[in-house]
C-alpha cells in the first residue's frame, strides 16, 4: 500500500494512494502516526480499501502533499553509509555504524519551499531512503527480526548546513542537521510488500543537473542491520523515522556549489516517488 497526507500544513488528511485516486482514511484513523501503526492501522486500512468503503478525496490533485508520517517522536540518521560518499567527505568507510539525530520538527512536505538559514553558506542536499518504524523495537535478537518492525519506506532529503555540522559542531553533527524544513519527506509511505527497498535506485538533481545516482544495494550497513543495531542502544517507537545514508554527489565533495536562493532540488527513489523543493530566503516573521 501507499499512504500519503494531503492538505494545509497542520491539517493534513490521511489517504491511501490507489493509482490516480486518493482514498480518504479519516474513517479509519485521524492521522498516519505512531498510534496508527501501533494499533494495526495498516491492516485496517488495507481491509477498508479492499471493501470499497473509503471515499475518494475530492480535489486531491490540487492539494498540498504533506509528509507521509505525522511528526515522529525521533529521527535517527546513519552517516557515511555509502563508501563513495565517505570518500568524498574525506573519510574511510566506517568500521562501526555512525548515528546522529535530526529534530523531529524538521519534517516537512516533499514539495514545500525550504528556507536557507540566516548565515548559511553551505546548505547541502542528500537523497536518502527513509525507514518508518511500525512496531516497537528494543534489543532485537537478530537482523532477521528487523523486518517485522518496519512499517514501510519513504524518500527523504537529509539537508545539512556543513559549517554548522563540522566546523562549529563541537564534534556533534546534529547542529547542522536541524534547521527548520531540513527534512522534506515523501510523497508516500510505501509498505514493504510494494518495494524491494534493499535494491532501489536513488537520484538527485539541482536546477535540472544530475548530482547523485546510486542504489541502496551499495549501503555499507543494510536496512535490517540498521534497525537491529539501533535497537541494541535505544528503543525505536512506532512512527519513528530512520534515514539510512546518502550516496556520493553532494556539495561537500567540492565538485558542486552549495545551495543558493532560487535553486531547485529534485529527488527520486525508484518505487517511492519524487520530490521537488525551491530554496528561498528566510521569510520575515509576522508580528
């Protein structure tokens, strides 16, 4: 199944994406969030869709697309998880899995405008496969147990301010990862039966020029290992998001300029859809 959330920010309507139809899920759940996954929401939605009881959402094609998951309790990120990206960052492939966090309030819709932060000179793009947790995971016994705790997958852009991440970070990356709007997510959440997320193509473009082009089969630490290892150190909750790492082709490599006002970034992951953001100056705050 493919799930999405449509409508104005903060008032999104949960839907099932059925071809070119968007089926209103509000009779099944108020939102697509941790409670939805924890209480069998995916199966209830599947049954309702199969029964024909879900009405089509009117004017869906003209509505804003929100993030496919309402604000998660945590966003975990795996760093330098493609060997070529580690190399362009000036590092050897990691022996141990690198983890950092983004603030959950960075999550926005896939096509929302993104503000380049005040004072930023090194805002960078990163196309990534996102895992969405469907069931609580703590101290899983093996990687074979991971799949039962995954609700699905989505496309994410792990935006980074590289000076804040590295030069003034004190050694902790999250400062450069948590500016407002720094995680466009979606357009869809796709359940594992719909996509072989272990081997899909992921790409990015800036102003129509190709940047990244790789496959998730090149991950150093694969999907099931990521979920298993994280569960040894922390508790993964339903609705949590895990970003699995980005391939080579970012501005940090020195081969491309960082993002500026007016730039357009597009990203795509095979089977998970496409997103597009325009990068703008910070809007003046309203009184």
